[in-house]
């Protein structure tokens, strides 16, 4: 019984010691002065809308005290929210350590498709449908959607949602990502696809059953055009269910 009592007492003393030490460390950490700011950007190979210099400028213009102030005076969540106001940034995480270092890790939004309505320079959409303005310092290579696209402020229209879902599929499909370079919307709201290889026009029609339409087109590509030539046809019509109508040039 005495051995059990001593063991319990030992563990209680160890726990109490940890509480005291952690309290001391926490108290000392609050007194540490911020003397260094490190900025890390993710996905710089895919998106370069924002530079480390840009982030540092966001930090300095946030109005939140940083270098020269104690860590307890820095509102980390407010600082993260300030950086996340930038339309090119999806997430910002700020952390500190007892050496006085403040680290800011920034995740950029990755552009998926450029939307170019008739007569307008347009904007980008990322995978979640967030709008990204055009940038003077970075022009990514993305799928292009142009033509008679209805755009209303920041509202996500049915048409934009269709383009977004289709673009996500194209981006995730190695064959179509390499082949389809542009989506065009005609005056009737029907879709046409512009291929990278081949001098033909692909008439998709509506977005109804577009996955089946692409499967039919892929079958034609692999079994037909690879045999007879990529420039054999002028138009490939996929508008009708389970039909591929080709017009020779």
C-alpha cells in the first residue's frame, strides 16, 4: 500500500512541477519582444500573385504593432485576418516562438480558369469559385473561357458555376488538360471547345451530360482521328445524346 501511495505522490509532484514550469515559460514568453519576422509562401510554382515583399507590406500597413513589441501585445488572429483580406490569399497562419521570431505562412489561391466576357478584360476563378483580379506582375497559363458570359458583380451565376465545374474536371484529367485550351460561349449560351491539337471546332452545346459527351469525344480521338488525321474534320458536334456528328472540311 505504501509503495502505491509513494508512486501516486511522485506522479502528483511531477505533474505539479510541469504546471509550474509551463506557467513560468508562458509568463516569460509573454515578455519576449518580437525581433524578427519570417514570411513563407506556399505553391509559388503554381501561383505568384503575391511576393514576400507584398506580405511584409500588408503586415506593416495592418496597424498592428509588431517588431519591438512583446508577443502578448500582438493580436495574431487579427493579423491573420488582415493578410487574408488580399484576394490572392486563401489562408494565413501566424505563429511565434520564445526567441522573438514571428512566422507568417501564406497560402495563395491557385487560378483555374480565366473568364473573359466580350469586351472585358475579365478575371480568374480558383477551384472554389473565388474571383481573382488580373495582375500586372503575374499572368498564369490557365484554361480560357470567353464569349457571351453573363457576369454580375461578385455573384456566382449558373453559367459561371457550369464553367467552374467543367474547368475543374478538365484540370484534373490529364488528356483533356493537354488538349482543351479554350471554352467559348456563343450568343445562344451554347458551349464550344477549342482544342490544342487539330484544326476542328468542337460543338458541346449545353452542359447537360457533358461527361458523357467528353467520353464520346475521347473515343473518337483515340480510335478515329489518330488513324485518319487530326485535321480531317472541320466540326465535331456533341450536342445530341450519344451521338458524335463530324463534318469533313
